[in-house]
C-alpha cells in the first residue's frame, strides 16, 4: 500500500513523540530506533520486512543481554523497532554505526540513537556521513539532487535483499 507525503510526515511525528515518551519512561537509558530506508511511496514491503528483521536481529546480537525494553511496530509507513539499553549513548551509536557499515543490509537500515534531549549523529562520534548506495557521494547529496532514479535504487535494494536471503 502506498502512503502519501502527509501520512509519512504524520508517522515521523508519531515516531518522535513515541521516542520522547520512551525516554521519559526509562530515565538514564539510551534509546535505539531502527527504521528501514526504502525510496518511494511504498514503505512496507516483503523486502523491507526482511531488512527490518535482519536489523533487529543484529541489534539484539549486540545489545540483547542488556536490553531492558524491545518493541517492534509493523506499520504501513514502515518497520520500526525500539530498544532501550542502560549504556552510554556514544558507545551505543558507535556500535549501531558498525551495524550500518558492516551488515550486508546495513545500508538500508537507519539506526538512530537518542538520549534525553537529543539525537546523536555520526559526526558526534567522529564518523563520516553515510555514502550513497550507487555511488561514492554523500547520501544526503544524492537525495537532494535526485541523482539516481527510484528504479535504480529499488533495483540495487532488490539485489542486496535477494543476495542476503540466499545465504
């Protein structure tokens, strides 16, 4: 099912509120929020669920023994997973970036790390910005400039997920 821009923006607002609610309910914890990066108006697909499940498995592999709360949301706006851990946010962000950078589907995962008051980005822990799936430019540049077509991106995503599922 396709979603409208309005629905996408509403889902982002709802996710941000949920994140703040979780942080308020679990003081002293770091929040991990996994979403799946898929271009276009269809966010919930069989392939996005594969990516989300693989991302959750990777997070549980890293943090499962210390995770105090886990929640998964399978929404029309996409897959979301939330984990709360009693670890320093900078350490958690570094480990999450490791997943994004090394997992076969990591480039399709957006793993946000939040502590009360703010979201940590890659620069805050000394890492460079993420690179585009199709070229070596910063992903933000290609997104803004619309350097690649949706069909090109989806073809690469399909190839990545198919290769992952064959293992």
